[in-house]
C-alpha cells in the first residue's frame, strides 16, 4: 500500500524481510523517510519518493503516518534493510559509497568475511571533491553494473547522488545514512530495547553530541503529532 506522509509517497511493509524480498528485483531508489524529513519537507526528496520507493524509517515519521492511516505496517531501519537485502541475495553484485577511507575499507572487509559469495564490484569513500571524481564514479558504475548500490553520505546528498547515478545505470540504490559507521564498529548500534521503543536517534545523539544542531528541528514534530486529525 502507498500513502502520502507530509508530501512524501511512502510504501508500507509488514516486515524488513518482506520489504527486502519485494524491492530486491526493482530498479529504484529507496528513500528513508524519518522525523527530520517530515518536519521540513524537502521538495527534491519528495519528488524522488513519487518516482521511486519511499519507506518509513524513523519513529517520528511512523507515528505521524499511523495518526492518519489505519495500517502503516512497520518502520524499517536502513541499518537493517541493506543487510537483509544482502542476506536474501547472497550472489548479488554490490557497490558501496560512503564515510571515510578507513570506515569503508573496514566495512567491505567485514562484508566479504560474512558474505563470501557476494561480489563487491567497487567501493569508495563518501567525499566526491570534484567533477572529475564524480565522473570517474559514474564510469565505474557503468562498467561494473552492480545490482545494488549502497550510499551512506547522509540525507539528502545520498539520494541526489543516487539520482545522478541511476540515470546512467538503473539498479537498486539505497541511502544508508550512518549505517557503515555502525556496521564497521565505529559507532555502537542502540540496544534492541531502545530500537523497539524508537529511541535510536537519542542513543546516537548520546554517542555524537555534536549532532544536536541537526536534531534541533525535531521539536517541530511535537505539534504535528498533537494536532487533531483534519486540522
């Protein structure tokens, strides 16, 4: 089912496993909709969600959707989704973009260890500092023809980069935020009980207090959740 949440087109799913199974064969850009997305609707992200596949990631976006729709399924964390895609498609060709050289190298080594049948056909850090570097990335994507491209550079940079690359090589693109930092061990994933109550964002803020400026707009979510339906 598709619904509209604050201008974003969002597809609902009953589990991360179901979502991974349904999107695995698609050529699309997966766009995670979270609390920051809904408090300040980004017209470029909204447009991409209409054309591709938006899904409910953060607890704030999920609660807002649940307020207006009977059945919104589950929220799917990008940190879980990309690994489930790999588990269900162990012989896929993947390309990873994001974080620092150290983090992406550690991430790739861990993937190769855990999923030996997988083909990592390319990877690089998330800092494209020139048009030449971007052109080289495009050429690499065209040459290697990955099935999945995972981009962890933060929203909306990762989705806009996915849009550029998709024009040259349609595949499944997924924006992952800080997932490589967590997977590589640089950051700790919140304990399961914190994940279940939807407070992963607070746990990450505890680990990275410098993110408070980025999180500040979340106070705007409170009146949206308290506002009566239809107003």
